């Protein structure tokens, strides 16, 4: 009897020492990290896999929002998501939100979310205006028609996000798109949506697919999501 128990224990030890399966961790859109099946407790993971695992862990633990923000900033972020991507998918809304946050982080735009959302630039435009006047030559001379040209200079405000320069209604509290925009804005500021962090970490610009602004030819294209095309800044 004692011999049989000893044999069973020996078989269990051998099975345990020679069969330890590997695993794959699902990280959403991030490339899954696979480890090769190990032949014992003391085998080490290859350097390549270890490096990839370290990079993924770093990406998921590095905070995306590294600046201070207020409740008003959260409101501005939600409004921007709503007006720019209210009818887009969740990823489309997240992408617009991340563009907004990326601009604050870059230091190239305003220093707060509300500042970025409401940022305007002034463009000076000039146009030629032609006037036709009737003039009299001398005290008793005849009248003649005279054409004069004048250059008129005007200053035109241009908003970084088009809705900020337009008349838009305040979102209805009961609008599900507004509720989603608020939820996504809050989640982004809380550091969520890491599955899309790497995908949109360089996104700084976007435009609708039915237009083609002049600047689009000067920016590196990143990805299309729904009805928007996203771009990075030139290096």
C-alpha cells in the first residue's frame, strides 16, 4: 500500500514538472502577448517577449492626462465630443476627445481643455471693391461717371472646432448622445480607453470625409473612423 502511494506521488511530481502551459492575454486592440509553452518552473521567457510585455505594461500604466483640469474642462470636452462626433460610434467619440486632450498636452495650442475647444485665430482678408461715382468737371463742366477701386481689409475669426463659431443649441439632458459624450469625457479624463490610447496618441487634427481642407495635404494621415479622417502633426 505504501509503495502504491509513493508511486502515485512520484507520477504527480513528474507530470507537474514536465507540463506547465503558456497563456495569451487579451489586451483589446493592443497586440496580444504570447509566451511559449514552458517545460518547467525554472524556464525563462525569451527576451523578445519580455520586451513586448514590458512595453504593453508601460503603455497601460502611463497616465494619458498629465495636466490639471476642472469640472468646466470636463464639460467643454463633453460638448466638443457631442457637437463634433455626436452621431459617431464610441470609438469615433473617443478619437475626437483624444484629439482635444492631445492638443493640451502638445503645448502648441491653449493650456486648458476649454481653451483648446474655444480657441480662435484671426485671419486678415483683403478684397477689392469697385465704386462708381458721378463727378462734375469744373464749376460749369459736364458730369462724368468715374470708377474707383478700393482695397477693403477685414478680420475674420476662425475657430479650431467649427461648431464653436456657429450658433448651436445647448444639448438636451435627455439626449442619449449627450449622455454618451459626458460619460466618455469623464472616462477619458479618468484614464480609461487604454485600448485606443496607442492608436490615437498622435492624433491632432481631423475633418469630415465629405470635405478636403487645404491643410490635409500637409499632415501625416493616421486613420479613418466613421465619418472622420484623423491626422498627426508634421515632424
